[in-house]
């Protein structure tokens, strides 16, 4: 398929577009228009790996053709065998490159390259659920640290016996949303709580939501549509607590979306953080509405993506983590809680790509 004239013409068109966008990014007209510059920068970044892979593939096909000609034409047995070995190696590389190009050609999630807002909330299970939510927060924090990502706390509410009732953080870095988006859902834990005298296993849960951080160009918000309340912070903060109205609650009247932030001592900083959360929640709502209207909400974001769906179980007595969407089971649960979730994240992404390849017919 990749050697067909139609496909080659398609790739030639994409190469020309890559060069055209690269040239446009250097013009004053585009540089001075932030929204246009960001849009074209993303397009150029998406085309970069595809164009590079295609050039490598094109060279490989030429080398393979030459090696096969040598096998047919060479009279020296030793040289003919060397050419045959080279052809075999190139055929293996060809399969890998073809798969890479097919994946790069899949429809892109426009949010994949964005930062993400990660929300973790204790669910059923009381204090044990809050402790588990704290475990998940540590897991994602350590994973983010290994990825070189930066975490910024937007909102946090601690449990009465430790852990977290709720924590919302902004995760900034390369390809954050593309790696975390499949974590949305209900995470279930099975273990013996520290307070359990008879050693009985309890089941608790926490919910995880991953929202793509929305840029101002993604979501336009009119100030007249906002109801902004200020109030005094509660919780940690020393003398600052209950002395100034620094906490901010914003209600978006048209959608009813409400966000709040009290982590900063400055009302201005809390408002800025709250606006980030608000834009991301509105973007998610708009995208969900669009997907439902088009009946295009694929039931695979490796599962439905519905947060009411149980996606993963962490079984401490059996040292086992199972992702129910793809039937993946891993052991070394302490290591996973310490942030070693790369294999799970990669498996979920690979499964999503396989589903897309099947649907696209590539």
C-alpha cells in the first residue's frame, strides 16, 4: 500500500505542506498573530515525524531494490550472499517503518500535545478511600517526575485520617495529555486497612479525571457570563487563614460549571488558576457534546472514558494490578504505586492505536 502511486502522491502533498508551514512560521504576518502562530506550530510539529519517517522509508525502498538487483546479478557467491543478508535486514526494517508511518497517519487527537489538569477524588470507602486517593496522587506525581513534567497544585483537601479527599493539579510537560488521558475512570483498591483489627480485606475506590488544559484560543469566555465569589481560605496557611478573602469561586452561568481555588495567598493568583480549570472543564463539556451529537464517541478511549466505569483494580494481598479495559495484569504493586506505570500507559496507548488502525483500514 505504501508503494502505490496514490499513496506516494499523498505523501508528496504532505511534504509540500510541511515545507509551506515551515516557511509561514518565519513570516511577520504569522508571528504577530498568536492564535495563527500556535495553530501552524502544532501542525508543523505533527508533520515533522511523519515526513522524517517517510524520507527514511523512501531511502530504505531504494536500498532494498538495489540489494535485490545485486542478488540477481552478482556472480560471486560470497557477494551474492552478503546482498541477500542486506535485503533480509532491510525487509525487517521496512515492516517496522511501515507500521510507524501508519500510526503517524492516524487521526490526531488535537489535545494530545497539551498539558493536563489531573483531578483525584476519594470515592466509596471513607478514610480508606482518602488514603487510596493519596496513593494515586503519589503514583502520578512520581510518574510525572520521571517524565520530567512539572506539577502545580490547583486545589487540595486532605482526609481526616491522612490521604486526600480531593486534589487537583496542573501537569505541564511534553505529551502530558496523550499519556494520561486513559487514566480517567474509577480506580478500585482491595487491601486490609491499618485500622482493621481482624485482617479483613476492604474494597475502596477513587475517581481520576484527566482534562486537557484549554488555551484561551480554544475556549472564549465572556466576563459577563461569570459569577465570581471571594471567601476566606480554610486549612493550612498560618495567620493568612480566615483573615483575607483570597479564595475564589467562579461560576460559568451558561453551562453551570463551577470551579474554586484557595491554594495561593493572592486572590489574583487563585483567580488565574481557577480560570485555567474553568476553560478546561468547558472545553471537555463542548467536546463531549460534539462527540455525542455526531454519534462519534468511540467506545474505545480504551473503554468508554466514562468516569463511572471501573477501569483498574489494585489488589494488595495478591500484589496485583489489573486494567479491566485491556485485560492487562501486572505485579510489583509497590513499584507501580511508586510511579512505575510506564508499561500500563504504553499498553493502553498501543491498544488505542490498534483500534484506530483497525477502524481506518490502514
